[in-house]
C-alpha cells in the first residue's frame, strides 16, 4: 500500500491507511491536547514528480478522522535530499541534517502539541529532523505517527 501511495499515484489509498492509523491507542492527555497534524514535507521536485505529498494525504485524512487540523503551512524542506531508501542510518542522518525549516505561518504553533505524520519510519532521522525544526520555533510537544515501519539496514530478523 505504501509503495502504491508513494510511487504509483494511488493517493486514494491514504484514506484507508489513515483509518487504520486512527485506531492507534494514544494516552488520554495526548488525545486531549494535540493541536495539529503536520505532514513531513516533500522536496519541491518530488512533489512536482508525484503531483502530491503522500504524508500530506495521510495527514489530511487522519485530521478528518481525529477532528484535529492538518497544518502543511508550518514546515518546509530547506533543501533537496537524496532518497533515503538505500542509505545506512549514518548516511540518512547526514542526508537530512538541516533539511527542514519552519515557515512563518499565519497561526503559529508555539507552545502546542503537534503530531508529525509520515508514511513509513525506518530510522526516524527524517521525523527527528522535522521535530528539531519545530522545537526551534517553540512547539512544546511533538508526537509521531506513521503507517508502517520499514526494516533498516542492519536490522536483525
């Protein structure tokens, strides 16, 4: 499903994926205080190539299910990065270091609890880089939600 969403233009599968993601059991305090869902941004060239951001599709569908606003206006890629699919954990970290920045939004999220949304987590370096940018702008708490977890290079069976 992730491959179809990400590489084959099947953006409609995001609704079913988000439905499954919405069933995650979160602590009550997280459910009560999460202020926004923030999708991991795509590089402009990848967005042009795909025609959409798969994380944004998931975040939009999840926002409707959770009744929480989706905010794609607060985080951006500050530079292009190479695809992470064949990189080691160390290479992934170098690849995304400093690759995200916050954008001056009409409604800032200073002091808020946000949930970062991505399709898959492998080493979490992309999510961590996004979180670092959000923390620098005053976001108080950052949670992560992804549809899946991919095995990282070096994982043991």
